[in-house]
């Protein structure tokens, strides 16, 4: 969805608000595709802060379904995004400005691209089902939160392999 900001960008002191439903159904990144299970409408406040400049403030609450990084159990990921950005009109942008936002299309704000960028910035580094998640067994793949499998998961230090060989060579059977 596009929101026309030409009035806000050209009128000094102008303030407008908008409540827009989010049309985006999933968040796709290099980490995978995450379906948006629930989303609130996106609340925007646009304020003219100077010649051809406007402040975009607002919030949105999103719920995703994602796998725990340790045990692969699906858990809800809730993002409550609060944002504040400054946008400029197309005439004000300079050629050497490398930070031109991709969510502005002329005088219009692309809501889905704007929210996508906010999700990308605020996405959690690690998703866990609980803080003390035990993960899966590296031998048999059993979820250790559900049941202990009893597999031997001892991995000897490879730097000590030479010493282990010396002891095993001199061991009497």
C-alpha cells in the first residue's frame, strides 16, 4: 500500500495521521520465510519538520511462527515495532546520498517495504523456546527438553590426541 506524503512534505507544520492495514503476509530473508500469523494495523504520524522533510513515527505489533535455534520447536515470535524515520521529497535528495530509502517512491511511502525494513532491523539474533533450552542430541537427534536419550556425547580434545596415542600404545592388555 502506498501513502501519499506530498501534502506533508510541501506544507510547513503539517501533521497527518494514518492507520493502515498491513498487506504483507510473510517476512522473507536469508534466514528463511516466516509467516505473519497476526498483525495489528500500522499506526503512522507524519510531521513536516522543514522544507521537503517529514518525520515518520508509528508502531505495529506482529506475531511470527519460527523454529527455536536449538531444538527446532516452533514458537511464536512477537515484535512490537516502534519507529521514527525522516523522509525527504524526491527533489531534496542529492546524487551523493547513498542512504536513499527504498521505501519512498516519489512522494509516496510504500508501507510494506517500510515495515519490512523495520522487521529486518529488529529481528532477534537468536530465537529460543525458553532461556534454558537444551537443544537436540548431536548423536540421535532427540529433543533434550522432552526426554534425555543417554547417548555418549563426549568429544575428546583433538589437541590431546597425540598424548592419548602414547598412553594407548603403552597400555598392557
